[in-house]
């Protein structure tokens, strides 16, 4: 009898709690996300006021050996990404706005360690701006 009473009590309390909750999943997500500031989707490019070439990349990026790297350059007339190893040998070059790769598929022989990531952008007048970052590949 006690087990049956406990079960019925649990069901009644659950129904009361669920019926008094006015939040749906989207409301809860909106509330959670409201605690964070939004970064601009497209930071200023070389033709925009407020552009700082030293802020195109962070100083370091940590990526797991079986992870994805996903970086985006500011809007520019042209893009040039270069990834080099500790001996300055070029591992990868890329000429798109986004540097986005799944490491196991793109770099099958990549070792754990520190690499240099170089970004060069060009404005509409032909001026070239560059920034570098360390790309640290680790194993989990």
C-alpha cells in the first residue's frame, strides 16, 4: 500500500509542477543566452573604422587532434591563411575567408605540438595586413 501511495503521490506532484511551469525549451534557452554578450558576427575589416590588424586572431588556439578548427577572417578584398610547423615548413595554405577544417580528414599526419597560423588580408586599396597565432594541437 505504501509503494502504491508513494507512486500516486509522485505522479500528482509531478503533474502539478509541470502544469505550473510556464517555460518552454526556447524560453529557457533565451534566458540562458541572455547572460552572455553577443560578439559581432563580422568584426571590422581593413576598410572599416576601428580595424586593428593585431586583433584579427587571438594569440593562441587549442584544438584537440580529433577536433575541428573554425576561424573566420574579417571582411576583406582577399585572404591568405598559412599554417606552418616548428621548422617553418608550410603545412597548409588557404585563400578563403574561413579557415575551417576537421583535423583528422585534412591533416592525416599532423603531430601533437605547436604550429603557427598566419593570416594576411588585403583591403580594397591593396594594403596588406597580417596577424599570427599559435595553434596548439593536443591529444585528449
